[in-house]
């Protein structure tokens, strides 16, 4: 592990069958494992209406510590930088 705060948390909003979400999740899993950071994945189809309205066209959407980080694609380099 290199310098990440284990208190950090990554959240991804996606949906089943979304190939961009699958790609993003692979990056998130790799970065989280390398840095010892936790993550969770939320299904936009089960989200409150206001969240669906805001993020539906942007999935996958990633958050670091509850703050928007990336949408449509996840940059591994940017994600690592945000966590270290």
C-alpha cells in the first residue's frame, strides 16, 4: 500500500449491463485493492428519482468521499491521485 488513507471511500453509481460501468468497476477494484480503500457500487435503477435524473446520462459516476469525481469513464491515474 502506498500512502492512501484507508478512511477514504469510493462510490460508483452504475447499472447492470453497462459496459462502461464494468470497465470502471475493474479500475476501482484494482485501485481499492492496491491502496486498501473501501468501495461500494450503487444501482441507479434503484436510486431516488432526483439521483436518477441527475446521473442517468452520466453513468458510471464515481465519487471519492462523497464528492463527485468522474463520470462516463474512470481515469485510474486521477483516481489514485485523489486517494493519495
